[in-house]
C-alpha cells in the first residue's frame, strides 16, 4: 500500500491538476487543508501549472507571511510534484520507493535550509531595525539641536533683557540718588551759610578769628560729605553692577546645567528605549523560535504514525516475499524428497523380488538331491517288481543304457540349472549392488535436500533478523539525527539567547556607567558650586551677621518672611524714635543724621535665617570707603545654587532608580529564561519517557520491523 494514497494529490483528479483554473486550485488547496489561503490563490490567479512552479519568494510575495506556512506549502507543492512524477511513471513499487526517498531527501534539505532562511530573515529584519533606529536617532538629534538652539536663543534674549532692565534700574536709582544727594547738599550748604551768617552777625566784633575758623571747618565738612556721597554712589553702582554680572553668570550656568541635564536624561531615555526595543526583538525572536519548534514537533508527531505505518507495510511486504520464496524452496525440496523416496521404494521392491527369486532357487537347489534320491529309489523299486508286458529290466543292457541316458540328461539339466542359477545369482548380486548404490544416492540426495532446506530456513531466518536489525538501525539513525538536530537547534538557540543577553548586559552596563558618570559629574559640579558659595561667603566683606537670640530659627519661607517684616518694622520704629530724639535736641547736624538714618544706601537683606546689615549704616565714612572695595553678591544666588544642587541630587537619584529598575528587569528576564529552560527540559524528559513507554508496549516483532 502506498504511503501517499490517502492524500488528495494521489486521487484521480490529480491528473487534471495542470489544467485547473485559479478557482479550482483554491478549492483543491482548501480540500488539502489550506482553507485560510483559498482567497490568495483566487486573487493572484494561480493556476495548476503556476502552483507547481511556486518558490519561497513567490509565496512570500503573494501573502504567505509566516515561515511555517511557507514551509508547509513548499512541502505540499514538493509532494504534488513527486506525486505527479510517480503518476506519470507508473505505480510500481520501486518507483514509489524512489519517490518517497526523494521526498525524504527534499524534506531533509528543507529542514537544513530552514535555519539558514530564518537567519537571513532575522539579519534583514535586524538591519532594517538598525536603519530605523539610526533614522530615529538622527531625527531626535535634529529635534534636540533645534530645541537646544531655541532654548539658548531664548536664554540669551532673557539674559539680555534682564541685563537691560537691571542697567536701567541701576541708572534710574543712581540718577535719583544723585538728585537727592545734590538737593541735600544744597540744603546743607544753605543751612551752613545761614548758620555762618547768623554766627558772624552775632559775634562779628568779639570773635573774628574763631568765626573764620568755623567757616573753614564748615567748608571742609561740606567737601568731606560730598566726597563721601560720591564714594557711596560709586560703591552702590559697583555693587549693582557686580550683582547683575553674578545674576547673568548664574543664569548662564543654570541654563548650561539644565541643557546638560536634559542631554543626560535624553541619552538615558534613548538608551532605555533602545534596551526595551532590543528586549522586545529578543522576545519576538524567542516566540518565533518557540513557534517554529512547536510546528516542527507537531509535524514530527503528525508524521510519526505515518512513517511507522509505512515501515510496517514495507516489513510486511518483505516478510510476505520471503515467505513466498521459502514456500517455493520448500515445495521444490518436498518434490525432490518425494521422487527420491519413490525411487528408493522402487529399488527396495526390485531387491525384495530378486531376493524372493533367489530364495526359491536356493530351495530348489536344496530339494534337488532329495528329488534325485527319490527318483533313484523309484527306479530301484521298478527293477524289482514283475515286468509288465513291454517293460525292461533294470539289470538288462537296455535298462542300463536307458538309465545312463537319463542320468546324462539329468546331469546336463543339472548343469544347465546350475549355470542358470549362477547367472541369476550374478544378476541378483549386480541388482543388489545397484540397489545399494541407488539407496546410497537417494540417501545422499535426501541429506542434500535436507541441507538445502535447512540452509533456506537459516537464510530466511537470517533475512528476517537482518531486516529487523536494518529497521532498528534505521530507526536508531533517525532518532540520533533527530536528537542531534534538536540538540544543535537547542544549542544554537541557547547561544543566541546568551549572546543577546550578554549584549544587553553590556549595553545596560554601559548605560549604567554613563548614567553614573553623569551623576558623578553633576555631584562634582554641585560640590564645586557649594565650595564656590562657601568661598564667596568667606570673601564677603562689609557685612556682619547678627544672630538671633530672641527666638527660634524659622523653618519655612512664611516664617522667614514674617521674621524679615518684623525686623524691618523694628528698624523703622527705631529710626523714627532716633529722628524724634534728634529733632528734640536740635543738634546742628540733625539733617545729616536724619538722611543717614532714614535713607540707607542698601536695604537690609536676609540670607537663610540671619539678618545682614551694611557697615556704612553703623560705622564711619572710613569703614564705608573700605566697604566699597568689597564686592557683594546677590542674596538669591545661594538659594538658586542650593536649588540646583537639590535638583542635581534628585536627578542622580532618578538615574540610580532607573538603573535599579533596569537591573530588576534583567533579573526578571534571566529568571524567565531559566524557567523556560527548565520547562523545556521537563518537556523533553516527558517525550523521552513517552517514547520509552511506547517502545516497551510495542511487541517484539513490531519493534524488529520498526
């Protein structure tokens, strides 16, 4: 029975396959098990001849996207081609066996070429994916450049506007201060002139020389106050200029830090996205490999009963052929034995007859003396009785002659009988020798026939054993090849997974090192900023810190603001009280003191939790000139730097958390891979146990045939 006789391609309609239309081809392939792709054959107008000429590329172009479907379709087309060739050449057993061998060879070649095709497809997909990633990276880089350029331009414009506003404010403040200083100076000069005139008019006559000294003193005091006002104005201008420069540098540094932080975050985000994409690709690849292995196992499990059945049919045919030959040989041997036995029986009957004749002749020879004696006695009795008429006496001459003649005749007869007996004895001896020779020849023939039959039986038994051994060897070779191919595929899959995991581990490690290096760089910059801040705090001159002893340190911005307002109100109250006291005492320089108290050159500021006061408000003009040499800094810069440091620390924490998440993902992927490996090992053990159980349950004859 043919192995492919149950499939539709060996039916009577197969001879008309080359003349089928696309609709008929679709119906035929649906009957063969490809109902999902029936519309593809109809849409692409695939006839019978074109169906038999389709290749892997043609199947991919017409819509067979899955590799397993393409391989199954190629096997079906190859089976159709092999079936058509066998249908053209005839239905002989040898041609069918050759067709099956060709099919098996093609299947082995397809099985060998399958991983190569899969590798080429994976390489093409990997190259395509790399090109897409490069394009996305270029696009992201262009977007980042454009965004960075916009941010830089916006920061430049903002800095320029801030510098302009600051310069404008400084100029306005300086102009107002100069105008107020000129007005105060004019008022002081007028007051000094009025006082001098009054003093001169009061004591012109008595104290001429002291009056001149007082005018010179007033003029000297006016010059000193003018120089002090100019120095204070110059110090204020320098302070505002330094504050603006520090604010601009701080804004530029902050923008640079932000751009670097954004760049680092973008790099880490791109690295994480790339890792996720590669993990997805690896998962897809593992899914494809698992599906391909499952399809392969399904095909092997599907074709295993057919292959066993085919081998059993072949063994049954071979056994039937051997039995027929054995029966023919046994029939020939039985006929030869029968003929030899008939000949031996005939020879034995001839020998028996010749022995009976010889025994009768020997009996006659033994009885011949008795007969002769009896005849002599009879003759003697005749000689003694009376003679009848016509009789002759024995003692007469005639009687003697007659007796002599009878004796001679008897002697002659006796000699003839002896000669005949001798001849018969020689003949019997020759026949006995011939019968012995024929019996020996028949025995030899029987022994030869028995040897031939025994040899035929041994040959048949040996042929059955060799057939069983050959079947076992073929089955073992098939199992070994399948095990080797499975082991090779498993090793290749494990090598791919290990290589991909190593690559992912290296890339993740590189990303983590880069993130850690960037975090370390940010930490170093933050530490540098803190050191600069501490150095600037140490270098600030012209400021004293008045600690608070009346209350606890405020911990919130609202508390700091309330503390600042209270201090400012307390200072205003003290200034009002001092002004009232000075007005009441009518001190000559009350206007200058009032100006010094009510119009401070620098408002009080808060840095953290301590109140800062300028020296020119509590010290002399010399201390104010010395304070002019020092460069104050903006009070908001430490807060901003502290915020930058906190942001850098938060960014470092975020990068460290992202690195921990990536490590956790890697551990989960490794655990998943170990679980899958254990599951595959358990499945392989289960299949091996099933095969062993099947081999144990099958009978010995079937195992020998299989």
